[in-house]
């Protein structure tokens, strides 16, 4: 199955080869709590993004290891490209993971979907 979605102004559209996870993730860290995204996680090869180069913009903070992509035109958060950390915090230095903003998906009411809370406020 594939998932389609877009930002509000449609300058960024995407297709994901895969299924919507059973649970989305809400992170409590200082950035995510302000940003309000509900994340669905995928491997980088699953995401095909179509964007004009100047609209896919990146914000980094703290360790700068995570690239938080957003649309420079309408401001919607798109996805976060982060190291694929193990639950104990270890990382192989190579593998990445994408947390895509499920609120942008065409056929999902993300606000009504089951959610796992990630305690980012106390983890980093
Ligand atoms: Zn946009």
C-alpha cells in the first residue's frame, strides 16, 4: 500500500511506500511540543518527496543530528530525518529514520489515531 500527502500550500507533496503504523508518535521535547506534529516512522527509501528546492527547508537544534524539514512557504512541518537510535540511545552512525508528519496524510485523521508518547522532554 502507499500513502500520499502534502503540505497546506501543496508546494511539497509526497508518496510513501508502506502502511500507516498502528500507532503514531507524539514527542514531548521542547521542539516537538511546540511543533505539534504526530509522527509516523519509515525508512528513508520509502519516502518519495516532490518539492521545489527552496520550499523544503531544514531546522536543526541542540545536537544538530536531526534535520527537521518544513515548508518554507506555508510553514507546515514535513518530516524529521534522524539517526535510528536504539531504545538504549546507541546509534551505528549510519542508519537513518524518518518521522513523517502524519497530519499531512491525505486519508488519515491523525488527531483521532492511536498515539504512543515519546518522553523527549526527559530523554534529550
Ligand atoms: Zn507548503
